[in-house]
């Protein structure tokens, strides 16, 4: 039998944002060689095995933003995804793991605006939030006024979380005040919906830009900072994730506000999910491993986690064709 972890019943105070502080942004430094060494050794220095691994993987399921962002998405596709979010593991597997009857679900379901009403209806009464990608996702090059209307429309349709994309050119040209103003407008348009700011780290050029963009988005009131859209050539890596979580730590130490982190894009295996959970535990502590402060944006990850749990329960792997989302 494995034990499911529990999310704290009292959520942290939401980050309201702070006044723009250019000196803090321009003063941010990144030791690239140290980041590279830390990221390279992290997967090899820490590991979890057997029943501990099974427990960590069960917890990882609760942090997944189960995602479909394809041009051929249909209401049927989304309803199928929502069904998987509601019951990520088959009943017989849960019984074999000794957790039959225990509630377990993914952190959210993430879709385009067009599919928000379908997802909201499919998840009604479950408490699983719907996240909508917005602001001209993935390129972020729509007119600013249209981006705000897109956010407002998704919130009105029932999205409880909004994943916005920043204008990368503000970062690449060093126009930090413009980035702050843009993200601040997005936060105001989100209203009660929590906002995840997608940096698209693979398009920002340097780790220093990743650090500075992270700080600006948090100053502007982001509830989460997120690595990628999943559409770039380089998405979530341990290197850029390490820079971002250290920016979160720095912001927390300076302001007392806790900001969440979401790696997304390219995280497909259970081993990778464990690497990111270990990163959060070692860099920020156990609270930042919980779904209210940590999410993994993924579509295929849940399949591999289920296969690993099957191996733990039965001593063998099932073919991918037998996975519900395979």
C-alpha cells in the first residue's frame, strides 16, 4: 500500500504584485556554469525507489495540468481528456496499489478558449479547474486590446486559470517596463482567475533574460510563472527551471509572496516528473511541491506514470496500446 500526500487546506495569500523595480531586475545575475553543474547532477544525486517512488508518482498526478492544444481538438477529445482528469487511474490499479476509494485527480485541464465551455461542463462538480491558454497563444503577437478581451472571454466562460504568453520582444529589447505593464494589464483582466505567465524560455536568448523576465512577471502579479508553450524548439529544461525557481525564492524572500512554478513542454516520462519534484523539494521546500504552487503541463506524461505504477503493482509493464490516452 502507498500513501497519498495531501495538499494544505489553507491556500497561501495570492501574489498581488509589487511596484515596478528596475534596479532589482537589472541587478539580477545568473552564474551559468553553476546552473549547468547543478542541473546536470540533480537527476543523478537524488532518487526515490519502490513504494516511495509509487507515492511520489501518485502525487505527481495531482500536479499535472492535463493538456490538449491541437488544431484538431474536438468536444469529444476534450470530454475524453476530462474523464481521464477525473479518474487518472483505472479502479483495478488503484485497488492493487491499496488506494481504492481515495480521491485522486489531476491539477487542472488546459485547453484553448474555444473548448473552455465543454471542459467546464465535463468537470462540473469535481473541483478540477479549467485552465485556458490566452493572449495570442503561442506566439503572443495579437494586438494588446484583443489579448485582454480573450482573457475576459475565457474567464466569463468559466476558466479558473489563465495561461498567458508574454511578448518576447520586450525581453529581447530590454524593455522591462513595457513587459511589466503588459503583464499587469493581463492580471487585471484575469480578475479572480489565477494567472500563469508563460515566458517561452527557449526564445529568450539567455538565462539572465529568463531570470529577469521571471522577476518582472512576479512584480506584475503573476500567480505562477511557466517555462514554455510547448510549441518552441526548446521547452522546459532543468537549467531554465532552476533559474526560474531561484527567482521565485528571491521574490518570496523580498516580498513574502509565494509564486507557483509550471514547467511545460517535453516532460513525457515518470522519471522526468520525479526530477522536477526533487528540484522543487530541494530548492523551495515541500510546500512548493503541492498543486497550489506546482504544476506540470503535459499530455503524454500521465500514460508513462500509469505504466510505472502498473509495474510497481503487478511486476510488469503494459503495452502503451492499453493506456486510455495511448
